[in-house]
C-alpha cells in the first residue's frame, strides 16, 4: 500500500501544478507514510453494522496499531536514506536485520510450540 500511494502521487502530481521538486518529493513521501498507517477505526463501525464480533475486531485493531508502530518508524527512517552516509547505514541495517531475525525466531518457536 505505501508504494501504491507513493506511485499514485508521482503519477497524478506530474502534471506541473507543483513546479517545485522539493514540494513534489515531500508529497510523495507523505503518501508513502500515509500508506504505512494501520487500519482505520471505520472497520469497527462496519463490524458493528454487520453483526460481527466487535470485541475481536477492536482488539485486533489495537494490537495491529501497536505492532505497526515500529514498522511506521522504520518506514519514516527509510525515507532519509538518500541523504545518509553509506557506511553507518549498512551497519544500522545489519543491526535492524539481526534484531528482526531474533524477534522472528522467537515468534516461530512460539507458533511451533502451539502446534
């Protein structure tokens, strides 16, 4: 979704209304970040209207919002990559990759222990 939002802004904003490339890049960066945000609260409204289990839907929304905060942070950090020095960037990406692999390993062990 973030890439679709960014590409759509790039396509729709290329008509020349905004002559500044800085303004164009900030709009596409905003669209990218907006696409990273989790599901809107309107899902709970639809769930109540269609007699779904509202407690399950709302708790799922809260959990997904909580878990998506690191993803939103990393996505915002990724937008600054073109202006960063490559050496510290590679080190940081390796650290993030290692931390994510540890979390993934714990999650895999948890899932396998359940089944």
